[in-house]
C-alpha cells in the first residue's frame, strides 16, 4: 500500500475559517473529496462559536489572517487563551507572508503558514494532511 493510498484512507476533522465564501466552498469541497470532515466558518466569530459551544475539537483549524471584525490573530489569541481546540494543528492560510506576521502567528500557537497565492487547493490539502500527521 503506498503512502498516497494510506493518506486518503485517514479522515481528519478540519475547521476552515475565512471571510471569502468562494474560498471556503472550494477548500471544503477539496477536503471533503479526500474523505475529511469539514466545518466552515465565515469569519472568526463564527469559528469561535463553533469551538466554544459545540464541544467541537477538530484535528486542524485552517484560518485566514485578514478578516473583518475579528482577524486571524485575534482568533488565534482566543483559541490559545480559552484552551479551545487543544489537539488541533493551527494553520494559517493567508497571503500575508511578511516575516512579522509569521512570527506573530507562531507566537499565538500557529504550527504552520501556507501562502494562498503559492499553492493550488490540492497542494493545500496535502500540506494540511502532512502537518496533522506530523503532530
């Protein structure tokens, strides 16, 4: 059995957080087709509600940094301070690749950073699976 075959047989729970409906739908479809359980949140407030109120504990939270009302940094702060999603890999998926943003995200608990513009959805899927599996 090849690594690729094994990978598609493992199902992860992933919370996708972005303010862009098109991107949420696109990534949700890609992850679902790979057999993963997906919850989408259009914005940080909805993500926090899902994490706080439902006992939802995903394997990964994939989040954008630039969102209205509450940005990704604030979301990471709440997740860290409130002990939400304790076993989740916190993965930033953003076009904000400046070194200071990467450092700040890591300080707030992000385990990895993927630049949206540099990766097609299938590459994002593979990177997120690798990050989860390496934990």
